[in-house]
C-alpha cells in the first residue's frame, strides 16, 4: 500500500487513524517523503500519523521512501460516539 495523506475532514482523519491502528491494517506501507508547497503530507493528518508512529516500525529506507512494517502486537481500537449532529 502506498500511503498518501491529504487534508480531509476530521471524521475521515479519525477513521483513517483507527484503520491503521487496527488488526486489519496492511502489513507494509510505502511512505513517500515529499512536500507539496512546503507542507509534509503525512504530518497534515496528526491522528493518522500518531497511529502509524505507534503501530509501525521502519523496515527499510531509500532516497525518498520509507518501508514501514506493522508491529507484531496490534489491538483493535474502538470509537465512542461523543456527539450526534442533528
């Protein structure tokens, strides 16, 4: 899986973070290290970045790419509804 994190609504940030922290997350992720207009793409979504940082380790590095490998022990996350917009 090649990961491209872009600015998106907060709800999709939460769902993305839960996916990458869960047991069904991909075993490996290719993370391209580049910027768009001076912004580091994967840092624009802090919840997903935190999930990647906590549940993956760097397996290999090339010029502009990182190969991330999922850590052995991953527990599924749960999400509680805090507010319902009507």
